[in-house]
C-alpha cells in the first residue's frame, strides 16, 4: 500500500506535466523549482566531497540529476502501478552508489583499558 508524504504525488511533476505546453509561466516556475532542488542536492554532495566524505573524483553533479530523475520517475511508476517495489529497487540502487562513492571512515581504536598500578 502506498503512503506518500504528499497526497496526489509530487506537486512539481503534476504541475509540470499539466503546464508544459499550456502555460509557459507556470512551466517556468516549475522549472526553476526543479533547478533549485537539484542545486540543493548538488550543494550537499559537493560539501561531502570537500569534507572528504566522498571520493574526490565522484561526478556528484551527474548523480544529483540521476537521483532526482529516478525518484520522480519512481513516484510516477509507484502511483500508477500502486506498487512501491520498483521505487524500493531505485532507492537501493541510489544507496549503493552513495556507499560506493563514500570514503571509508577511519576506524576508531578501542579505548584502552585502565591498568591498575601496583
């Protein structure tokens, strides 16, 4: 059973599909919102690369676009099919890529046990 955070699906996808060839002003507003969301994703990932959380050579810009498109497509497919299994598969693929591009955190050494002095 679907339990979307917003009833009716993604508002940007809904508005965009309705306005793409009928209302240029709304289409442009939707486009700007999509660009803002994608830029936000890029900024978060860029910070992760800068902070050493992800590999320096990761094409995080391409990943942000892919992730956004996969989630939007997954929402559409899930709503139409009334089945979230494909969305779960997409999320797993995205998580796997993030884990692949993550830099392994250094292992923390176990705290030394206190020794009694004689």
